[in-house]
C-alpha cells in the first residue's frame, strides 16, 4: 500500500476510534473509553511514520494545499468534542460525589444528635 493510502486508512481508523470514544463517554463506559484511548495511542506512531513517508515523497517547493488538512481538522474537532464531553462528565460526577458526601455528613450529624439520647437505656440492660 502506498503511503498516501496507508495514511488515509490510519486516519479513518482514528476517526472510528474517536467516534467509539464519544459513545463510550456518553454511556459512561470507562473501560471501553480506556481501550479506545489505548488503541489510538498505538496508532499515533504508525501515523507519524507514514506521515513522514508522505512528506518525503512530496516536492519541497509544493504549493498545493495539504490533502489531509480537512481530515486533520475534523479529527481535531472530534477530539475537542470528546474532551469537552469528558470534562462535563467529570464535573457532573464530582458534583454527585459532593452531594453524597454532604448526605453522609448530614446523616452522621443526625446520628450524633439522636444516637446519644437513648444510649443510657441500653446500659441499664447489661
């Protein structure tokens, strides 16, 4: 396969993984997200290697636009969307955790307030 076709294939695979990552984020399937991120990390050196081959095959004084520019822009947009969604999920989970922690503190306060009222009764039976 020539370098241009190989780069096209690799970028399409990155796009597929970005979409799968998006779905995993929306569904809160964190192990799937981790797997997709790992797969993208494995793609990165391959993309860099093939990109160097593509660049080496082009004339140095090229004036034509980069044929992969639109694809790269699209991938950047997808990754930004995923990052924004992930940050929003993290923020939401932190807020949920804070609410749960507040509930626990409230229950501990109730226990301290009411737990001691009848404790002397239990001592009389021993």
